[in-house]
C-alpha cells in the first residue's frame, strides 16, 4: 500500500486537527515548545477542528489548525507544501489577524493574549542551517524582550538530515521525520519514545486505504500543484520584469552618459579653439564667430596677467 503524503495540508489537518486526534496535536506542540525552552501545555481547545466542510476542492478553504490553550493563548499551525513566496510577510499578516481578532469593539488591549504561529515548510526558507527557528520581538543590542505576545516558529523539513540526528531519544525531530516521509521500516524506532506518534501513523495508514480520502487527497494535491505553478510563473515573470527594467535603466544611463560626454567634449573643443585664437591676439568678435562661444565666455578663458 502506498502511503499518502502527510505534508498535503488537507491530510495534515485530518491527522492533527480533528477532535479525535487532539492528543496528537498536543504532543506535537509540546515537543515543538520543549525545543524552544517553553513549558508544556496541559490541554488545548481546537478552534477550527476538521469537518466534512473542509473540502479540498474548495479553493477558499484555509486548512490551517487553530487552537487555544487553557490560558487563552492562540496557536496557529500551518503546513506549506510549496513556496508561495513572501513567506515572512504572509506570516506576519496572518499572525496580526489572529492577534487583533481577539478583541471585540470597546474592549481593552490588556485582554490580548499571546499568539504563536508555527509554519511547517516543505522548502528551505531562512538563510541558516537550522530546521527549527524561533522568532520573538526583542531589542537589538540588549536582547530585552518588548513583549512575549509574538512568537513565530519555522520548521523547515528539507534542512532535517536524517543521518545527523538521533531518533532513538525521541522529540520533535521524530515528528518531523514522519512528516518528511520517513520509510515505514523506521516507524517503530520513531515511536519508541514518542508513543502518541503511533496514533498519527495509524491515522495516515487508515486514510491511505480509504478510497474517499484518497480521492479528496488527489483533488487537493492537484489544486496545490496548480497553485504552485501559478506562483512560480508569477515569480518568474516578476524576475524577468525586474531584469528587463534594470537593463533598460542601464541602457538609458549609458545613453545619457554618452550624450553628456559628447556635449562636454564639444564644449571643450570650442574652448580649445578660442584659446588658440586668443594666443594669436585675434579680435574677440572673430573668436566668438569661429568658436560659437560668447565674448564673456572667451574673456573667462584669458590667462591671468
């Protein structure tokens, strides 16, 4: 049996974002936060659990996972199979919507709770070698945190080297290797210290054997591929446009420079004619007619006595 790709956002939400698998999401989040030095969560409430309305054929479906902790903090988890570009701006835009969306009209800012965004990327994004990067709002020189309300995680699957990590100890890396598509022969080792991960694997196996789930998966996969092609074409066109713009700018600059150089050269030639005639004590009016310079310009060329 060929397993479906758990990085497909429709499938990812069915595995991690359903009520019956809330313990799977909780275990994954706790491993993510533990690596970032954060205390574990005791419970979470799914704000948008998977339902049959999450149609993979609906282009408007946003198949992220949103949860709230018992302290009221908001956590958003999104799987991104393809690079849609402007990842950082897109991340901050959606984070800001989560943050500001907590308040009703007339409520005090003090009611705002911390919002955490976790982006699982199937592509390399940041200019580092870390598969897990965490961002906060801090002062540049002292590292003083302005506020703890913003926390952004990037989990970059391509940077995870299966040979360079220890999977026997368990932890976040085992969950990411599962999502990356680790061979089933290694599943037993991955779950040795991650028992809840076994439930995620069982869910993937069940969905992979379900004909309706496979059909929905294929629909979503086709849409994701079409969307990725669209973004790639747009980015290619934008790069081409930038290159053409730079080439045009360079050509215009060269033309302008050549024209200015020609004008400067012609002006200098006129002055040289005037200097030679001045040396012969030719009348100013004659020099002006011969060189094209005004008499004042010619007088300025006379050497100081």
